């Protein structure tokens, strides 16, 4: 894995969600993927490959899963340091799940009623890929499609994204298009800093506050979390305000400063979780105390932040295997299992250097 300092800055992109509640939804997902690929300059052959993969994922959800959805977006955290354009696709469902996901990822294995190309073709066509499935809980697939495919690892999956040590996922509440939750990640000389923001309320005004926070964060030169949070508080004064948190990972230390209702914890296999402490207030309007806290990081620790659109009761209990998955898969799992439809929901996952 590349050093954290080589992770490109990334703001939260617009995510387009397609609920797979009808067979026609597969066509809607395919059309949106085609539009994204065309805008990014993919050639005709590669655009067709993306369309095939997205159609296969959506069709599988319709035929075999409950509460399936596909999320599509332009990837802002590009592969390695090449900054080539890419499309992120996340497919998730609530069951029935698979006993042996790897078996379904091999070429030639297809499910009855699908296109016949199978999930193995999705793996083969993707630039990077990761998947996770638990019987009774469902399946999550996270794939990235760049202009070119990438090399495969020893089990036949595309290699994980270089430097992909952080990922997030946001979803607007039911009935809304704009999402008031947003995240951003940018490198420092020795690690990274990241932001998770929950604009007050929901709808366009909440989304405006969240995107203002992302803009201030990405333009800031500070890496100190207290200074960053202070700058964000001032920068949101002409918005409706937000709850937000800033994290800095620097070697084996995580620094954290939060304001308002952002929850977070650090989880390492075999050790008790460490809960992150936020101070009361509303960024942009009320902040009696801005204070930072430091936490030691064990190797391979996973830090999860989420807004109040995700239940604080969500845990890794019974799903410790998630700790070894790509951060995008972890974020999707938290959103699927803990997210509410009555509010915007946002998740940010950061992994320590291996």
C-alpha cells in the first residue's frame, strides 16, 4: 500500500442511488452508468463494459435479493497518483446472502435468471473490486471502473486501490435528492486529515452547509484538528450550520475534534473499541468549547465516523471479518445495517497504515 501522504485530496461527490425495486431499475442504473462513463471520456468499448457490469449487479439484486440498491458516482479519490477518471459502483442488499462469495466471483458461475455473465465478469471488468457477504444479512459489492482494467491478485480479484485507506458513503433521506451529509479526505506530509459533516436539517439548505464545510476543509492549510474545526466553525457562519468532526491520522496517533452529534469509534480485532468524544454545539453558530483528543492507533485499526442518520447501536459484533475489507465495503455495511430512511445518513471509514 502506498504511504498515506500519497492519498489524493477527495471531496464528497454526488452519489446517485437507484433502488432496485423493479426490473426496470436495472435499466435505469445502466443508463446512469453510461452517462457517467461518457462524460469521463471512456471509449465505447470501456463504456459498454461498465454498462454490462452495472446491469449484472442490478439484475442480480432484483432476482435474488431483498431491499437492494445500487449507488453510482464519479470517483474523486483517484487510483494511485495518476488522477485518471473513474466510476465507483456500490451494490448492496439485505439478504439472503451467500455462503461462499468467492465461488460466485469466478468466471463462468452465473445465477439463474441473470444475463448469464455472472459476478465473475463484474470482477474481471472492474479496475478494483471488493465484496462481502453473510448468510441472512446480505451482500455488498464495491467496484471501481477506471479507463483501464487493473492487474488481478492471487484469488482472481482486481488489486485493491493503491492508497485507498479511507472511503465514505452518503445517502439522502427518503423523498430528497440533495444530501445534507458530506465527507472529505486530504493528505498531509505524514498522514491524512478527514472531515465528516451533517448539515442541519435536510434538503438543499443542509446540503449547502455541508458542501461549504467540504470547500473550507479542502482549502485549509492546517492539519491541526483544533485549528481546522475553528476555521470550519467560522466558515459556516452564513449557513444554517452543521455538526461536524475532523480526524487526523499521523502514524500511530489519531487526533480528533468534533462539534455536535457525530459519532465515532476506533476498532481493532481483539481489543475493546475506543469511542471518540465530540463537544456540544453547532458549527457556524454555537461552539462554547473546541477541544481535541488524541487516541493511540494499533496496526490495522479501523475508525468509523457516522452522522445521526446512522444508529449508534451499530457494531462490528458478529462481523469482525469486515475489519479486513476495503473501507468502501465497511462504509456500505454500516450504512445498510444502521442507516435510517428518515434522515440523511453519512459514514466515513479510515484504516491505519498496514
